C-alpha cells in the first residue's frame, strides 16, 4: 500500500495533468474520462458516468447499512488565457483552471483512494464530480438527472480561498456564499432620423433611468442587513450610423444577495422597475434571467462536523462573520439536503480566483483530503 507521501505525490501529478488539459462548462468530456481512469485504480462499488451530461458519481459502500454522505467537486475550467509559464501551464488557448477546480478534483480523488483502502464502517459515501459549476447550470443538471436517485443525509463541498492562510479551514453557519443572478433587459423602440428624433422612440433615457434606479437599491455592506449588490455588466444601443436615432437597446446586470428569500424580492423589484420605466418611455420590454446561483445556506449540524474534523486534525479554524460575495452552485444542493461548504485557505499571497496568474497550491491537497475523510468517519461512525 502507498504511504501518505506517495499518495499526495500521485494526486499532485493528477492535479497538474488536469491543469494542463482544461475544459469549459458542459464540455468536460476528457476531464471526466481522466477522472474515471484514475478511479478505476481505486475501484468504487459503482461508477455512474454522464450524470448531468459529463458528471460522475463514485459510490463507496460501508460494511453495513447506515447514513449516506455526498462530497462534491467541480470538473470545469474558465475561458481565461493563462499567463503562467510553468511546466504544467494550460495547453488549451483561452481556457485554464483559474478557480482551482483541478485541485478540488485531486482532493476528491484523494478521498476515493482513502475509501478504497478502508471502506466506511457503515453507510455510503458518494463522490460527485460535477460539471458546469462556472455557468451555474451543473448542480441543477445533476439533480434533474434520472440517474441521481440518492437522498444524502449530508452533502459537503470545499472551495480553496486565496487571501487566507494555507490549510486554514474557513467556516460559517447559515449563508456561506451569496445568491447570484444575472438580468438581461431588452428595450425596443422605433428608429428615426437623427435630425428628427422626436419621430421615433429612442431608449437612451430609459437605459439611464434603469441604471440610476437600480443603483439606488444597492446596499453594498455585506455585514449589514439586506445586502444587495447590483453591478452593470454590459450594454449596447443602436448602431454606429450617425444619421439614425437608436431604436433598440440591451443592458445586463448581475445581482447579489445574502439569502435566497431576499433574492426573490430583489428580482421582483427589479423586474417591476424595468417594466415601469419602459412603459414610461413607450418602449417594449423583454426580461430574462441567466446564470442563477442559489446562496449556500449551511446547515449548522453539517458545519459542526467540519469544525470537529478541523479540531481533531489540529487544523487552524477561522469563523467567518460575513458571507463570500461570489456565487457557487453547490447552493442548490444545500437547498435540497442538509449540507455545508467550507473554505480551504490557499495562501495569503496567492493570486485571486479568476486572475490569469492563479494556480492551485498543491500543498493544501492533503488538508482537503484529511478533512473530508474525517467528516465521513464522524458521520458514518455516529450511532
């Protein structure tokens, strides 16, 4: 049997291989094949491929029946050009692992190795390698897949967190990461001659009013009640035809809230405001939402399992007071099952997530594996 150092070396090589061969959301075909070929060396009782399109479930059964625990990592990379020059840099132009999902996969594969060598005492451990986290569609696709027949007693995930000490475990009860939704507003007026704008309906003032009115709804202090961040992302109006007064426009916003219930209220408020302003300026208005992420609302009992796992292994524990403002689609799973996401510090000076020079630090893999394994033991051995 490999010793711990050999196992970590194997996982590090896997992580670097995954880093060199990234695939964007929904296209993780080769990534999934590589994960399956790794798992076949540490055979689970069952491998279920192509769940939610390219996802994988690996099932490790205990010696007797008991609780079911799910651990999840992501498969996808980002459409970002890597600027690093190290040997394991991305080989794919314009695509790279800038959120550390390569490291998250390595950690979950490390848990597979441990479970293969020592099956749980009781119950079932499910490892979910989930597609398409970055565009917010993957968790929903997995949950809606008829092959996903499981109802875990608990579900867990981690995310590496730059700006925090390496190997620090970051926990929070209730909302861990924010609800995020993106709004597309399309306005339709009537073109006219630029010298006779009064003979058409130009959407410029409506665009300005929508932006200004949305801006007044912002409450950007994450530590205060009713956190609401509304960020303009993209807009376009008319064409570069200087004799034509514009007759159409489009504007996109991303909206963030620290709770799923608050997000619903914000969405209704924004839709009503956009439609009302469009009406005021005699414009037709179409509204669509895209890339929706539910807030990760952590279950207190699940968070206690993370705290205990950190304490037993003498890992430094940080109790975070406010949610992270980014979205993570594991929030859909914490809506369906008791569960929690926690942070794994990836270094004070590590480049930020989604920066072009980011790289997952391999020296935190062991902490992730150990924490997941300890959580599973605590739940499976609890009678």
